[in-house]
């Protein structure tokens, strides 16, 4: 695997770990919408700071394609994820079980969507992997109730 692929995946992993710990640590009396307004304002400032090094202000770059419908779908999905995790933690889910359950169900659903909508085949090895993931989440969740 190329070094750049490992670095980018590492960034995602570190980001997800920090994200989950941060979500879990939000005070119970903090209004969710206020938390996200402040968090996204800060994230917006960080994105503006990163826009120049990433070439977003280059002379030949148009921001118009960024206004296409997928950007708005991503925005709605971000809000759903944010509110979902915060309310899941407040409802009693633990860090490990909330993330593992949501991620595993997401992977299974994306595999089904990829297979049905895009015609990408699932190998026997991939199907076994999906079953093992589901079994792992079941074991994590059942241990919590034992």
C-alpha cells in the first residue's frame, strides 16, 4: 500500500477516534444544536485556513461545482451523524458499541447497495468478512447485557 494511502487512512482513523471521544464527552446539559453550531463554525474556520494550502484559491479553480446537490446531501448526512451519535451516547450507548454497531451496519448496507445498484460482486471471502463483523458486534453488544 502506498505511503500516501496509509497517511490518509491514518488521518481518518485518528479523526474518528477523536470525534467519538469528543462526542461522548459533550456535557449532558449542552444543547445539541448549540454544540454543532459552535463545532461547525470552528470547523469552517479550519477549512478556510486549509483552503489555500490545498489549492482552493488557485486562479483556475471554480467553486461552482461544490454547490452541486451532493454537497447538500453530505451536509444533511453530517447533521444526521452528529445528532445520531450524540443522542445515542446520551441514551446509554458506549463508545465501542455505538460506533461498532453503526459502522458494521453501514458497511453491510453499503455492500448491499454496491452489489444491487452498481453491480459489484461480493466474493465468498467478503461475505464471510461481513458475517464475522456482524458476529463481532453481536458479541460486543451481548457482553454488555450479560
